[in-house]
C-alpha cells in the first residue's frame, strides 16, 4: 500500500528559501462604491533598496491615485483613504500596483468593480387610517447608504384610490431641509379601502406606501394574550393569561372568555363543525387580567393524527358598554422535550490550537435545561461527559495537535433513562446536535483563530477580540517580534485597520484587540486578523460581527412628565446632532390598535439598505476572480526518503484565500495564501481578466384643549389644591396630535411646548432628524399618558339614521382615592330626543374608587348632519365614604364632554336636475323656481344648488375665475362641471390672468371632482349617471 502524506509537510523545506525575497501585500475591496470613503492597506517587506510606490485605480478613462510616494524602509506598512468619483456607468475597473527601484520591480494589475451610489427612500404618514374629509399628511426622505440625507428631486408622486385610479399627482417635488412634506384632503364621500402613495425617483425606481380610508370608531382598550410558544406532549397543563387595559393605562372592568381548541382532520362521516376538541373558560377580570391553567388531558397530546397546534381566542367584554375585543394566539405542540445544539463554533480546526465550543441544552421556549449530563462524541468516539450550568451550557475543548483528518464530526446527546411507549403513541424525544468541522490549510503549519462572538455588539461600547495563534518558529530571526494586523470591513469597504506587536518570542498564545463599536460598524462588520510568516505565508482568520442597528445622529425625545391632564401644557425635550432638522409625530394609541403599521425604527430603516455584504468575486454578472493560480499537483507517486507517497485531495480544506474571497477582499501579493490543488481532471488556463457571466444583474428593491373653569392653575402631582371644584370642558379629540418640523439649532437641543388634546388616552410620539454631516437619526417611541382622576366617556357609533333609536352609552370613571357621590346629565337638544334607560332613577349614586358606572340613554336623532352631544358628570364628597383619604386630594370634579355624531337620512338618495333659460330685460331679472320634489321625499334630506351662466363672451372678458365651481351632482353633471373648470383654468393660465389663489382653488375643485367622478366608474371602465346604480355603463 502506498502511503499518503499531506502537502503542507512536503513543502516545509521551501520556507527558508523564500524568506529573503522582497514581499508585498495590497488589500483593497473587490467592489468599491462611488462617492463613498474607501481604504487600501499595503505591506512591503524585505526591501534591499528604496523604491518609488504607485497604486492607481483606473476607471472610466480616469485615474484615482491611492498611493504615490517613495519608500526607504526595509519593511513598510501603511493604509490610505480615497474616494471614487463616478464619471462613467462602466462597472469594471482596475487597480495597478507598481513598486520600482534600481533592480527591483513589483507590478500587479487586478480587476475590481465600481458600484453606483445607492439611495433609499421611505414614506411616513401621520397615521395609518383616515375618515372621509380628513387631511392625509405625508413625509418623504431619501438617504444614501451611509444614512446621509440627499437633496433628491422626485419627478412624480401620485395618489391612487383602491381601484388604482390616479386621483392626485405632484410633479418635480423637492425637499425642505432634506424632508419633503405633502398633504391631501379626502372628499366627503371617498371610496373606502386602501390608497397608495407612489413615489417615482430619478433612478427610475418606485416606492409605494399605503394607507386606509374607512368608517371607523376607535377602540378604547387593548387585549394582550400570554401563552407559551410551545408545549410538549409530556406537559400535563399550561397557563394562558390575558390582560385588558384602556389606552390611558387603567385596567378594564369586565369578563373574559378563553377558548382553547385543537383541530384534527375531518372525515366524510363527521360534521364540519366537529373536527376540533375545545375547552372554554369564562371568568371576571381581576385588575384587568385573567389567568387560567389548561389541562391537556382532554386534548390527547400523545395521540397521533391530530394537528400539533392549539388555537387560543380570548374575548373581553367590557362591563356596561358590552364592547367586545378579541385577540388570538397559537401554541405549538411538540414531542421534542429538549434539544442539544452547538454554540460559538468555528467551521475549521487549526492544528496545534485547541478547538473550543459550547454545548447548549434547551427545552421548549428556549428554557435552559440545568444540571443535565451531555455526551460528546468525535467521529462516533467518546470524548467526554459534560454537565450543563445555570444557562444550560457546557464548555468543551479538543486537542488538535495530532489531528490530520480532513474533517471530523461532532455529536452531542442527552444521556437519559430509557422508556417504552405504545407503537401508536407519539414518543417523547430529545434531539441531538451535530456539527461538522473541516481542516484548515497552512503551508508553514502556522495558524490563528478568532474567538467568535454570537451576541450582538452594542453601539458606543468596546469589544475585545481575542485571537489564539500557533506559529511555526522556523524562519523567524532570533530577536524578531510577531506583528498581528487587522482589517474591519463594513458595507463592502475597508473601514478600520490596526496592528499589534508581540516581542516575547511566544510562538503559541493569544493576543487581544480592543474595538470601539460605533454606528459606522452597523449592521454587520467583518474582521480579518492576519500575521505574515517569514516563511512567505499569510496566516489569517476572519469573524463576522452582528452590530446593533444605530445611527451617528443620536436623537432622543422625552416629555417633561409621563402623565398629564387633558388640555394642559406639556414640554417635549428633543436632542440631536447640532443643526439637525427634525420631524415629529404623535398619534393616539387607539389609532394604532385599530390599524397597525410598520413602526419607523432603526430596524425598518436599515432593512431598506441594499445588500452590501460581499460573498465571493461574482458581482452583477462580473467574475472578479482573476488571481494567479499555481499549477495543480499531478496525481502520481512521489519518492521521498526511501518511501513512495501519493498526494491526496484537500478540496474541503479552508485557506486564507477563501477567507478573503468570502469577505469580498482583493489581495495583491506574492506570499502564499492559497492551498495547492491536486489535479483531478484536465484544467484549462486561469482567466486572465474578468468575464461577464450570463447571470442577469441583481438590482436590490427598496421597497421609510380642555379649559379649566376657575382661573387658577392646577398642579397635577401635588397632593393639595385650593379649589373647591375642578371643572373641565373637553371638545378637542384629534387622532393625530403632533405633526411638526423643528430645528434643534447649534445647541443640539430644543425644548418644545405643546397643548395636550382632550382625549383620555396614551399618545405615542416619535421623531427622526437629518443632518448633512451626522446623517439620519431616529428616537425611540415615547408615551404620554393623559388622564384625570374623574372623567366621563361616551361610546358612540360612527353614524346613526335619523328617527331610528340607538343607544348612547355613557361611562363615568373614578380614579380618586375614595368613593364619591356622582351626578350625570345629558344636556337636552332640539337635534335629538333621549330617554334614560339605566339606571331608572335620576338621582345621585355612589361610585367606589377605581370603578366605573354606566348610563344608557335611548337616543332618537331628529336633525341631519353632525349633531353635538354633551354629557356632564360631577363628583362630590359624600358622607357615606371614608374621610381618611380625602384630606390630600380634591374630590369635587365636573367633567363636560362634547362629541359629534353623524346623523344620516333614511331612505335612498336620488338626484334630479332642472334647466331653464332667463331672458333679462334691464338690469334686474327674477324667476321663481319650483323644486319638483317627489311625494315620498325624506324631510330635510333635500339639497339644491344653482348654476347661473350669463353671456359667455362677457364672462370670457373679465371675472372668469368666478365661474369655477365645485363639481357635484350625478355622474353626468359632475363631469360637465369638471370639464368647465379645466377649460377655465387653462384659459386663465394661457392669458396670464391666473393668480396663486385662483390656481389653488381650481386645483382643489378639480381634485375633488375627479375623485367624485371615479365613484361612478364600473369595473369594465364605463361610467354610470348614478353612483353604483347599474353594473353596465349608461349611453353617455
């Protein structure tokens, strides 16, 4: 049998002979981004004469000089910063290294790629859902990949309705301080559904942002369900908990229904509704919460054939109002009781450096399995038993000094007692961990490895990177130290570089590098650590760090107090980089409960970035792998020291070349960094230059007040106030509170004052800032809880029909320290009739601390349109309540709430048009017009308007703008008025009679008329005279 031997051993005798040759290394990124900082690093070693050094980037017919200097030292190392100015659309570029002396010439020319400058755009609206007639407010911001704002011009921005009709557009939109703001008013009768804002960019890409228009009532509370993500088939029970809280933070009073179901496949013999096993629990909420242990016996967890999932539905019904809100959750069922995995592992072992790793044993829901015995095997051979700690982890190490295997496999298992189960049952199991480890190649038998870090690095902290090394001392001079270098790549470019020297002649040990983690390293950083062995080899390793997504522009927001009274003033402290321009938003939490939206955050902004991580040398169809290949070693026997040897393939081995290639680094060097290849088949000549591959280019897609009755000021958090009664009148209930642009100035801070609306709720405020140097930054969401110790709330529908009865539910909340006597009154109005349903007596009542009382009136509206409803609730100190808690808190409150209710007419809407001609005689003419209304017209629903057109020629001469009208009526009349407005606007503009006031008025009329016209459109593209009356279009 012919022995085999590793090539690294045979090649060791070459190391000394190459030590005295001049050596060089140049590191550059394989893909350079235009208009972005780049860095290149260069080594020149063993020089015996001075040389002139030149490194040039050739691109698009122009050159960028990276290095141009004279080098006198024997050993030279430096890094240089440069920037690519894009002047061509060509992607292919070349870097040329030239070092020339009297007798020495180093020349190498390699290909790189140039990527065009990328930008990302996001859109923000003031809220995710709107009602008819409201203003839609929009912000648009464009950033480059370094999060620096750009003055982008948007050629076209369009707004589309749910049927994809374009209802509005803006041309050539610019920004103000790098933030673009637009607004658009919805008509009073819009189409309901999802609307789209489409931003067309100069690059040709488009961005779409959606919002919803609907008839809605905001929810007053939210329900959160807590349940384990997973239960095992061995669990006897699991807990389901739910909490219901009002948006102002107080617990909901009511009852909850918990329904837990497990489905199974239905058969033809079963009814459709019987294919699930369910358990149902009903209980009163305690402090707004409920907790229920669910026994799993009834669900037959050990039986096979059922779906391995629990469906949980929690429905909370509020006491008094009957308002119900449901929340769903799911729990997976598994037969795996625990899983063994490998953590902090590297894919290669380096001979001579101990291989370290971590065994982790966790149960369902990632619960650590503590004090458990795990067994580790290497290639099915026992290595050792390890006991897990309080984190469910156990550390291990493997001596690799005598290892030569191309690969070994690690297996970790949990040692458990055996048990038996029926064949038809599901069997509890424990999953095993497997991890393959390959050999790493080194020509000089020298290695280093970086200790991996699996946790995310936090911004503005220091990370210490530890490197273990084992170096062959051959070829090292007696007094020479060991230099370790590092490069850090971020977003495809070299960002940081450094070095450290060790002079203790320790050929085996460890070295550490402190790295300051900043926003510049986010979101992913690659670190290359290497040393240059005198034997002519690059000894290297790399590590990938996940970095917290943060920004250089540190933005923070904070309200002066976390809780305030409605209608009072509050201050918002805003901090950012000096001279930043900031956009603020505060929206009612109820809106976000009704319609959730992707929260603008560091995560969402970073996700807009194109993929800048480089893997290998393929980029947009370019093959940048133009390195020099050594001839492969023939598969034939060799004779050495009296023995025959056959080369074996090292195809799976790692080497320094694969490390730098996977990082996207190009290396110009005459040092060894690539493993030799054993000839398997005929190999063609290596590529002399990059080739275009027919792969198709990859383009990343981007898809961003109440009034105090007395004249004195009330201190909210003081325990004593002098007023005998506190009276509040609440009428202002917006859904968006803050939508402002603010500059922080040179100080980098702004102290802003706002008047809080009258809504009892929680406001969620957020903001982002832009700065030309510090870039983009975003603040965490801050909450302001707005409430008062005693208040009244109304539960109203979105609209009611006139003369039809509906319930007006009024709730009185008491969060005073003690019980009080209350009086509730609904102010009468000619617009409606109201009868108190509950309670029947009209006298006062006692309400306990922390409780609420509900009153129901039967309401019969008498007038059309928006009707104001006013409810007054008063609290007074009562002799029936204990007095020990009343000394430090005022108990006399009077809260008045005024809300509007939309009253719609009964019946079916119909429109009639009458036309006639008036011949004037003299200066005054009059004519009586009889409105011919049908006999069954709904009283009060008739609406009429007149359009009077005089001499057309006379109107064309002067005052033509007075003919502009708001389009209305049926489809035929609406389009006629829409057309006339268009002609008038065109005529005024052509004759230079158009003023900005008239133009704004005309555009508003055209926008509203256009939206209204689209409501008469049929799916086939035709139009009706009457709104959605027929499925087929009319003749006109």
